């Protein structure tokens, strides 16, 4: 069965969402907004795909936008749109401090600056692939500093907030947003909400159990993202609620065809699951990456302790890029 996926693109400052049925197994096809988009898509995909829906998503979600301080800046220079700032959440932290995960956003942007060549051709410069971008803190940190980004998120309301943030800051042209969940197979999954406001995905058949369904989305694999990277030299940030190993099981083509400089990965769930943990370590070793962790002394150090006690955030890099 052909895979269904949602792609967010921007055309001349007007964000549009495109829903299309792919004719190849899960392969992300690339379309751009415009008045003749339906005609173009039908011509490429065939009349049997006339259920393609193109609509203008130029809706305002700026009720809770807050000042946002880019990594390395002393004062806020941008705005970031959030969910209602209640409790101990990402949104409330941003409203209180104008930043989120300051240590890792600063580290990642610093590494991107070090690896970038501003004089190089656009497709040879560094860009960000933000898998599990949530409301866009890492994406905004990157594009605010002049980089481009691909932002993937399963929660459609989070992407609406990202879209509004980009519009408010006039940064629409720097980001490609894709509405999917990442996995190792193509299937339907249910996006569910926990009490703390965080989302996670479960198989579709489990969608009516143990939580509130927010939406149903299609999964893609990392190899499907190859046509959408903003350059051929990328940094990856991946935080997908324990599905990091699944993501890498569908990523061999990506790592073979794209120059991956660094991967920032949440290690929390992997500490507890030896099979997934061993797979991830072996995957990165196969491509010449070693593990590093940030320290408060503003440098990256090799993680040479037991991998079940590694810190929450691990940087995978090739030694020449450290």
C-alpha cells in the first residue's frame, strides 16, 4: 500500500500544507506551493490520487508567543510560540527564562558554526535535521543563527506553533516542516498525550488504550528524508520518545548518501533497553562515529564509562569533527 504523509512547505511567505499519497513505498515526494499545485500533483501522481488536499495553513497560533534568546546571545532577539505556559513544561520554562535546554542548544550551534563554511555553495553548507522538533527550540536556534533546517514532528499542533514562530520572525524560507512519525517501517500510528503535555506514538491498534489520542499519522523512515535535507552536510538532533533505535534501523541509506557530521541523541530510554542500546552503538561504530558528552567546562569529552550510565544527551561524532 502506498504511504500517506503530510508535508509542510512555504511559498513566498505563505505556508501551505500538502497531503499526498506516495506511489513508492513511503518515499517522500517533494512538492511546492502555488496556485497550480493540484494540477501539478495530479499530473505527477495520476488521476487516482485526486483526493490530494492542498490548503492554506496561514492561521495565527501566536496566543502564547514569548521572547526567545538564541544560544550565545545575552538578550532575546526572536519570539517563539508555545503551548499555554502551565506547570513545569517546556512552554512555561521558555516564558520564564526565554530559553530551553540552553546547554545543548549552545553546544550544537557552536559545533555547527565550527563545521560550517559560509563561503561554500548552499548545498555544501551545514544544516540541521531536527527529528522530533516539538515546538521548535533547536530549529529556531539554528535558523536564527543563519542556518537552514528540516523539522520533523508527529504532533500537528506543535508544527502549527513552529509555523507561526517562523512567520513572526520572517524565517519561513529557511525551514522544511514534515508531519510524520519516524520509525523503521511504514504504518499508521496514534499520537497520544501524557498528563505532562508530552506526546508519544503507539501502534494504531493500541490507540484507544491508556491515554488520549491527539491524531493518527503515518510513519516514514530516515531514508525517506534524503530528498528533503536542506544541504548535503547535516547535524541531526533526534529526540523521539524512545524510538531512536527504530529511526536508525531505517537510516543506512541516509548515512551513506548524506554527510552526517554530528548526531545529538537522547539516551534516557536506551539506558534501559540493552538490545536497542547495542544496536545504536554498533550502528554508529559502523559509520565511524564515537560518543561524546558535554561538560560544564564548555567542551566535548569522550564517554568512556559504562553505556548504561551515560548522561541523558549523547553526541555522536567522527573524531575528526570533534
